[in-house]
């Protein structure tokens, strides 16, 4: 099995990108945009982590708007540089919407059926094997369900991803009957990988014909390319409406791929190993540093937010870069 990695990256300080961004965004620039596009200068450590902890990867597809890091080694035999225009239909370009970029991954030339998708803030934090991501030709994941998923709102972050997750689940329930799905593979829906609370929830909702919600998991995600194609085949209109220049609340997000894999039983049940999601804030720096210095946690996501002020951003960036430099002091072969 050839397993590829796909990672997206953007240089939000690039003058050309900024000019294009302001041209299309105009006076609609929102506060949450700062947290979405800010550059922490950590991306080189993503490659160092891959080289140290997942040297078995087949290819690494670096997806950008056409501007790559100035330190990247374009001649690395495993590295494939991909522009949005290399695989996305022209009518969707230019785009500043990560959901449009992600929902078209199946069009990337040469991408394996089996791939793991990373945001550039998701770092492998300890050695992982291919079986951590795929077994028996299927992505490893935990389909633990929950009845608790409340919408939220705040002036800075708006609805976050909550509304789009409601869209994902609604579409899922239109195409799949939960009871029929479970009958096809009962141990995937009542197995020990769910843990006590997961099995208890599964028993409580065992007669429900509809999926509710799945436990939140914001880390790198193993995906099947054919599943994305299937979503386009049956929900092309909704997929097309998701591929706007900027995000809209009523749209798919990449979780639809994960959920579709669950509903079609195209996953290998697995009790998820330790991952840690941090919103990067000054008050959490000690916890972040502690996790990065160890190798207990398999994966770390350092998620920027608009709540991180410019001053906190500069202070936090310096501390985190210093920690990564001590963890990975040597250049990877992906760097010049």
C-alpha cells in the first residue's frame, strides 16, 4: 500500500497574495481571517517531523497557491509541489477557501488512493507506522458518536465550523440509514475501540435511524480518494456550492469525507491514540511546550485563533519556534 501525505500551506505575508486577497475580499475582511491566515514560521518543522517520524511515506504533496516556502527543496524525490490551478477547476479560482481546496483533493494528479491530509499546523510528535493510519486497505479511525453538539456563536469567530458540520450530518442522513449501516458491520459500531462511554452511547441510540454527531477530532486525517469522488458523484451540487472564494457557513467541510467513510463502513475501527489540540494562546504556552518536548502524544495541532493578540502572537511564536528548533535541530532533506 502506497500512503501519501497531503499538506496545505500559504504564505500570508506574500505581497502578491495580500493584494489579491484584498481585491476580492474588499471591505468584507473579518476578524477571524487573522487567525486563519497568520504565519507562525513553523512549517519547516512539519517536514522535519515527517522525515524523523514517518520516513516510510510514499510521496508528500505540498499544496499551495503557487508560492512555496523559499527554503523548500524542490528536488526531493518524495516531494510533489502542487498549485491550486494544477487540480482545481478554473471556475473555483482564485480561492481563499480551504474547504474548496480540500474538497477537490481527488483531482490531484498522481495522488494515491490512500493518503493522510494535514493542515500545516498539525505535527507528528512521535514515531508512527503506516498501520497507525491504514489497515486492511481502510483508514483507521474511531466512529464514536455523541448526542451533545451544541451550536455556538461569538462575534470574533462567528459560528466556527458548527453550521457546516450540521450540513455534513444532514447530507449523510439523506444518503444513509444508520440502522442499515450498523447491520452490515456491527462490531464497527459496538466494538471495544469506542471505550465505555462510546459503547454506552451506541446502545442508547441503537434504534435511531439517523446519525447524530461524531466526536470531534481535529488532527491529520487518513482518507480514501475514491470516497471524495463518490461524494461529488452523488452530491455534486452541494460540493460545487461549497467551492466559493471565501467560506460560507452553509457548506461542506472536510469532515464530510471522514463521516462518509464511517457511513459506508470504509474504515478500520481503532481506539485513537493520544492527540492534543491547542488553541495557541499565551496562557497555554507551558502546556504546549511540555507536550512538544515529550513523545507521549502522537500528534499535536497548534490552532491559531483571532483571540491571540498581535503581542501574544509574537511572544508565543518565539517560544514555540525555539522549542521546535531544540526538538529538530537539523535540517531535513526537504529543506535547501
